[in-house]
C-alpha cells in the first residue's frame, strides 16, 4: 500500500502500531480509563520495540541511521505528548477532543512512514520485500 516502506517486517510493525492506535480510539470512545492506560503503555512500549527492530534492519542494509534515529525520537516525543494529554483528560473528552486525539496519533505515525522514512525506503527498495537478514 501507500504506507509500505518496502520491507515486510517493518510494514508489519507499522500495521501493529496502527492496530494499537485503533484500540486506543475505541477505548477513548468507550471512556474506558483503566484499559486505556494499559493500551497507551503498550503503544509506547511497542514503539520502542519497533525502533530497535528497524535499526537492526538498517544496520543489515548499511543504512546510516543517525538521522532516522532523530526521527524516531521525534515520533516518540510526539506520541508521549499525545498519550499524556489523553491521560490528563481522565476520560472527560468532548467529541472534538476524541477525534483530534485519534487523528493526532494516526497523523504522526503516517508522517513518520511517508516523510521521515523516505531515505530508508529508498535503500529498502533495493532489497527483496521479505528481506530479513
């Protein structure tokens, strides 16, 4: 799809992150504070697993990861700000807040995949899609 970076493992991780964001969206809509807190922690933990996996693949394809590591830090900071904002609301959201928060989570991940990952994608595209190591 349009959000593919040219590697099945990384694309799969991106799909997992979008799935977690979708779960968070449902919990926000249900005003389920306890489960939401767990899901937000899971999203932040999953981000760091994804970052490490992506960095391993970058090393295997000899991609200079310095700039992309900064992009990961930016994404992590953005997600943390949004998740802190979600928790500070204590399940007291307006409909506009709900839509805005969910859109913000999706948008920062989409930006990371489409914009920040372009140089990495260019290198990954020279390898087979299911390249692992």
